[in-house]
């Protein structure tokens, strides 16, 4: 039982006593009960003022923590962009999973998808004490596909980069979030969902992403200048 409940019950008891004393014309008791009610009202008012003063302080702390979290996340994004640029100046990257911030806060492994990185499609983000220190790349896909050469054979022609793996991994990581966004779009009475270029991998992979979306029950997806448009029926 909190303080307010105790005060309310005490006030009720004092009011009953005051009524009884008034019936029996015990004026001193009526006076004492009235004074008690007045004191309890003052105490109740003081408690209410204290609670109002405490609430803004807790709100300020939460806003400060939110700003610190946003600044830390922005530092992580800048560090990853710097590392990708150092290793592959022409490459672009996106998160491989939609709940990256929660994974980072929980200390779980997170990955990025790369486009235009000379055969690398995925990299692990190595963190230490909440800071990004390196990117770990898997074995280069082109090395596994490269054939041995000898003097008796012509050189193997340069392999054109295939974006099917990038598209598959991106759709696999985002399909649940895409389904939720499609449902929200339909709930708003809209019939189209536009995936902005900023949230997609390199533009050359958009055609492959449309094919993957069609395999995941989103058949009406097409490339547009601003990204990928999904028509909802």
C-alpha cells in the first residue's frame, strides 16, 4: 500500500469521526477531526508536487541516453564506411540484418553486404567495447571459381560480377521486415511500396533483387529510377 492510499484511508476515517462527533455534539472532536483533515490535505499536496518534480528529471536522463546511443550508432556507421572505402574504394554496403542496433547492443555478430567489392559479397563487423575495429572478409568467391592456367591454355576471360548472391542474402535478411511494411502499406489504403535506393545494395543488383522478391511471394516488383517498386494487390 503506497502513501497516497494510506492518506486517503486516514482522511476517510477522520471524516467519519467528524460526522459522529457532530451528531453527538462533541465539538472538540469535530474541531480536531477537521484540523486532521486539513493537515492530511497539505501532506497530499506536497507529495503530488514532489512527484511532478521527479518526472522531468527521469525524462531528461532517458533523452540523454537516447542521444548517446544515436551518436554511438552514427560513429559505427562512419567507421564501417571508412573501412569499406579503405579496402574497396568503389564498393557500397548495407546491413545484412534489419535489427542491427539490437544485435550490437546485445554483443551479437553483425554483417554487412557489399556491392562492387571485387568478388566479396559479405563481411563480418568486428567490434570491441562497442567500437568497430575491423572487417573480416570470407574467402574470395572469385578465387574458388578461378581455373588453373598453363602455357598451353588461353587465359580464362575475366568473370563478370554476379549479383545473385548479394540479392539472395539481402532479401533473406529483410523479407520479414518487408512483409510487415507491405501489410502496413495496405492498412493505410496504399497499393505500392517503394524501396528507396539508400536502403538497397548497388543499383546493378536491383534486377536480381526483383527476381528474389518474386520467389518470396512478392511477384509484382520492378526497378524504377528511385529504387524498387512493389505493387500490392
